[in-house]
């Protein structure tokens, strides 16, 4: 299947083709994209943002999926505030694009280990842009809306079940990395 990639203004920037089910070569990439250029920079684009931005503003939240077909499936079920990162990783540039339209990001990646790992990386990127509570309140936010990120709590709970000391140390380092991305002392206190 071929996907047209537009920027947030609706201008076509490139194409992405999904690997055919008939292609059984494990070394073949899942997607083949237009070449990187000034016009097509995957790290600065989100699939479906142009179509979703009004719904994202209306609902004040954005659902980030791992793949284009996930977006299309959700749209077919009536969920329209949904986008997907272009490329294999969610980037700071993509986080800033979403931030223009809402402050609530729902990360809905695949449930396999690769998807969970990508979710944690996306969480770390999203935390870097987290709004300070002072700014949140000054911009009309309500303190009762400030809630800890359940995903970071889930990440820390996973560590409790790891018996291998090296694996546990790696998970703890990952949590510390996530915590170091939190700019707000209030949020940081909520986790620590």
C-alpha cells in the first residue's frame, strides 16, 4: 500500500510504501520512503496531521500510533485525532508539532517488546517538552488536571519484577533517564 505524506498545511511532501505481504524476505524494510530531502524530512512530519489537527484541537488530545495502517484503522472506526510518526522513531520535532495543537499525548504503539521500547522512548521525548505547572496555571489550566504519567509508573513497576541484576540496573537507568527529562520540580516530586 502507498501512503501520501503531507505536512501540517496539507502540502504533499513524499510517499511511503508498505511492504507487501507476499514479500517474505526478513531483511526487507517494512516501509520504503521517499528519499530524505529539504522537502521530505521524516523527523519533521507526522502522517495524518493535516487531516487530524482540527479534531486534535477540539478534543485537546492526540493519539500517536506506530504505523500508518494503525491510523487508517482507527479512522475507519471513527477516531480522528490520530497521527503516526514517519520513520522508525518519534522525534523532538514531531513532539513540537503535536504541542502546537494540544497538550495531551496518548501513545498507542504496538504491544510487543519493540513497541513498548518505542513507547518509552516517545515518553522521554514528550517529557522534554512538558509544560511547567506555573505556565500551565497561567495559561488557564486547573491543578486538578495535573496527573502523573501512568506510563512512567508502569515502567517503574516493571523493574520490581526483574530478578537479573544487570537487566534490573538497565531498567533503573532507563527510569532515571526519563526522570531527568522532567523539567518541573512538582512533577518530579510526584514520581520520586
